[in-house]
């Protein structure tokens, strides 16, 4: 170790692991930020993109980026994310938007279909991110 923080991903543990856009595991010695779930809320706190999963997912990622950057991390330093979708049919939309906002190697990830508490809310994203290091 050089003393610099590092993040290492594993996409080889399982034979099919290279075919998905998330890592099977991520190891870091960097300090971590645990971001609470972020939803599709505008600057005024109102829900945006009613009925539009792409708009809601992008907004949730934008809010997550703001929270992480305030703590010295970023979307590029996410090591684990948990995604809550209100509708299973929005998963392909989520995957497409995720590929727009995150780049390989992707963080470890879990996605669940759940009943979200806010009426009209289609997505919530929480994450753990490394401070001062990027995935490699």
C-alpha cells in the first residue's frame, strides 16, 4: 500500500459475472460515506416526473450525487448501491439510466421491488461511497 485510498472491484468471482453491469464485490481502504435513500424530489422538495421512471431515476441520481459530493465522494466512488423500484417493469429503464450516470467498473448493487411510502414515487437509491478514491 502506498497510503493512497483504493477501491478494487471483483467481476470474476462467478462465471457469469462479466455479463452484468454491477460488481460482485468491492474492497476499499478509503473512508466511507453512507448516503440515505434519495428520491425524485426537486429543489423545492416536490416530487418530479410523475409517472415517468426515467425522469425520476435521473433526479434520484442527481440528488445522490449532490449528497455524496457534499461529503467528499461522488457517483464515481460508489462502492455499493441499493435501489428500490415501485414497479418491476421499470428495471430496464433503471439499467439504461444507470449506464448513463455510472461507468465501469460498476459498484456492487442490489435492486428490489417495493412499495414506496411517497405516493407517485417510483424509485429511491441509497449508496455507500468511498471518499477520495474511484472504483478500479
